[in-house]
C-alpha cells in the first residue's frame, strides 16, 4: 500500500489566519485551528473515545520519506529513521480524519516503539497518557485534493500540517486530512 498523493490547491497559511467565513462547517473550522491534542478535542467535542485504524506503517530512512514536498525546514526532524504511519482517526463527529505521521524513530525508547507499533491509540493520546508534555508547533492549513486514498473523492478537502514536540523535542511531523461524512 502506498501513501496517498496530495496536491496543494493553495499555499500553506498559518491556522490563525483562517477566518470562519472560509470554512462552511463550524466543527471543521474549530478542528483545523485547534492547537492542542486533536484526540482530546474530538473526545471533548463529541463525547466519545477516539481510536485509530492503521492503514499502513513502515520504517524508512528520512531521505526516502514520502510527501517530502509538503514539508519545509520548519518541520524538519533530526532523525535518520522515521516510522511512517498512515491511519484513520475514528470518532463520533461529522468528519473523518486521516493522519499521515512521520515519527522520529531513532529517539523513541522500546516501550514507546511497541505502543506506537500496536497502533490503536492516537499518537498524541499515547504521549499524553504517558505523562509527556506534547505541543503542536507550526500549525498551517491548506486545501488539497487527494489521489490513492479510500473514502475520499475528488472534491477539495481541508488539511493541516504541524510539528509535534514531546517534552520539548521535535518528535513527529503530522499531516491531517479532514473528510466530511455523508450521513444522508
């Protein structure tokens, strides 16, 4: 299975620059601009636990990481090996979230590696459950089209990218795609 292909429809913009008028759905706008844990945000907003369905997860050298055109130097990791993880974040809200994570594999201890490889807990939730200080930096948003991803048509979608720091150290770069759910 391959990582989907993302095509930017506009340049990245700081999440703080997004106006409510640009996004038709209030929940989506709030999720796009939320700077804390997306897991905690979704659980608080919809009152149900969040879990993850891992689509694929592999280790790869940093130089061979997919989607390299979507990252800039503000989102750089000091790693030789990354865990590339593509997952659906499952929750009770009106949108699906697809998360592409590139995690600094070199600086994780064995317990963290096992927990991440097991894959059922969202990445931020895993760190928070272990008492880590998690921050999201360089949060930016854009509109994209996506090819090669189930559950996604051809319509433009909102996505965001950010850098996770765990206990002050850059740990993962995250791309999250927000896919509306048709309840009709």
